[in-house]
C-alpha cells in the first residue's frame, strides 16, 4: 500500500510540474507578445526610443525567435497532456496562440 500511495504522489507531483511548465510557457509567450507590440510601436515611430531602427529590428527578430521557441515548448507540453485543446478547455473558448508572431 505504501508503494501505491507513493505512485499517486509522484503522479500528482508530475501533473503539478506539467501545469507549472505550461503556465510558465504561456506567461513567457504573453510577456513576449507585449514586448513585441512595444518594439513594433517604437519601429513605427509612435513611441520614442533611445535605440535606432537597426537595433529595434534586431530586438524584434530576437523576440520573434524567443516567441517561436516558447510556442514550440507550449505545444510539446500540451501534447504531453494528450490533448491539443487543453488551454481552450480551461478558458472555455478557442484561441490562436500565434497571434503575436503574426504581427
């Protein structure tokens, strides 16, 4: 009986770890989408910046690469849960998570 209790504890711990990883991935994607929007506004000249256009474009390119990496990680986490619509079920609606990368 101790073994089965330990197994349940490990399974719960694994689910908790998966949920934390999932939350971290989507939090990073959300933060990057905010940063990309700010960088785009600076590139368009709608918000002042101390950086020149070349530096801002390099920053945006880096942010897009980071977003793509976190999007891939989030996809792997959702596949590990065994369903692609895990977050959609929690939120109660469908959402496109590539919205920030599209521009």
